[in-house]
C-alpha cells in the first residue's frame, strides 16, 4: 500500500500536464488530497479531478488585465472551479 507522501498524483495516458499543473498537483497531494489528471481528448477538457471535483489549473503569464480575464473565461468554459497560481 502506498503512503500519502508516495502517491503524489496520478497521470493517465494520454495526459501530458504542463509543469505548473504538475506543481499544483504535487502541492495538493502533499496536503493529502487525491489528485487525478483527466486524459486529454479532441475536445477541451478540464485538467484534474480533486477529490472527485473537476478543476482547471491556470498560471497567468501576463500582467495585462484583459489577458488574465480571457484566460479565466476560457478556463471556466472547461470547469466551474479554477485554480489560478502565480509561480515566481
């Protein structure tokens, strides 16, 4: 049996998470949350299941308000719940 610190997150094929998505998954898993990446399809899909709730992960790279609003709008088209992180 895997201990929580050994089971960080699950990535199913054909998922190919971005580095910032993996970092969010590791942080959540270390906080003892179950994180599962959703396999990619030809349609837009959210990024993860977190405790059976669908989430989209975004990390803004622009400081322009309109670009951030556009990313949030696109994210909410995929999932009603959103993680937005800023990585330094």
